[in-house]
C-alpha cells in the first residue's frame, strides 16, 4: 500500500510504502529532519489519487503516464537518494527503539524478581550433580506476563528437554534484526567477578548495589557464543573473565555485535542506552560493577 507524504519544510510530496511508516530521517530535497507518520492512522492513497498527484507534478518531474509501483519506487529513491545512508539510519533507529523496549521490559522483570526474592535470578540453576538446568530467562517469565508459558515449562527436566516440547518464544527475547531466526535470543547477563552475577549460579540483590543504578549495567545485547545460535531457554551468558571490555569487538565474548559503533544495554534503573564502542575498557568494566566506586562522567551513557 502507498501513502502520500508531504515534507513539512519544502512541501515536496512523495508516495511511500508502508514499510517506512514511523521512520525518521532527513528530506533529500531540503535536508531538513522529517518524521514519517504512522500510516496505520492514515488512509491509503487510491489509484485515482495517485494518478492525479502524478499528473499535477508531471511538468516539474518530467513524468508522463500513469503512476505505477515502479514509479513510486523511483520517487522514493529520489527522496532517499544518498546511497541508502539516510534510509539505513532510519531503520537502525527503529531497530534500537525496539531493542530498547525489550531490554527495558527484561530489566523491569529482573528487578521485580529481585524485589520478591531479595536477589536477582541466578544466571543458571543446576541440579544436584551440577548439570545446568534452567536459565534466568525462564525464571522471570511470570514477571514478563508469561504465566501460562511458565506453567508449561517442566522444571524437573533440563532446558534442552523442554526445548523439544515448547514452541513459543517471548517477544521480549527476540532482537529486531532476528525476527525470522526461530527461537534464538541475543539478550544476556554479564557474569563473573565484580558483576551483579559473581558466578554462573549466584546473583547479588538490590541492597548490594552501592554504585549509581543509572550507571550500573543489568542486561545487554550481544551475539550468541556459538555460531549455531542460542535457544532462549539455554542457560548461556557472557563472562567477564574472557572479556577485553571492547564493545562489539569479539562476537560471543564481548557485549554487542548487532550494531556498528556500539551496543544496546539496560541499567539497574531500567534505562536503555547505546553503549559506544569508543569507551575505554576501564569505563566498560566500571559500568558492569555494582560496588566498585569508580568515578564515571555524568554523560558517559548519553
């Protein structure tokens, strides 16, 4: 479906497909910032309107004949003619917004769990023989609103046996660039000495946080440690003991991997930020520490 969009600055009119609904960027004609409205609230441009619009602009645009989908694509290319850079930036902005919403929901669920139990969920629970059983992603399902899914999960058997019988994945665990990748997740805790999760099976609580909650990382996005992906139920997270604290520098080891220039994270204060890859390793390490007392700039996460 096509929709007629008018730049509020230069008044240039263009037919846009609904895949550009809600995006932001720069007008290619006047270079002023524009916000494309949510097309769900607008009526589509029918064939007669589209044809009339083209005829009125035929002299200036040197276009004759009837509007077709190919013509709409050409006009769209004119609007975003800067080698796709503006369009890519708009799409990345929307992706960050979606990932930010997921991370906020996860952070809220982790905090709700901690409020009930006095500590955050352990990254993994083991059975009496030390076999990994369940991930924190399963333990917080009720706090994400998935009581029914949690009830279906069999806590008496390990995660991989549950994987064979459960075919639903919470939308909050799916990054916006992996909509069609089955049950793979890309949201992790960071475990290890000096973090909120000192070992793979232990977690601190809100009362253990001495540093500023707005500057203490709780959950991050990253790449799975294995090339085959990571089922959302699998108890695997990132470990500081293998990190160089270089954002997006090593998939499956460091924080990030989905964006150029940084990574999305959520803090204990349930705020999401784009963690820049220009941060020094010491700064990243300090952001992961709940009680290190390291001095950090007020705008370190801005």
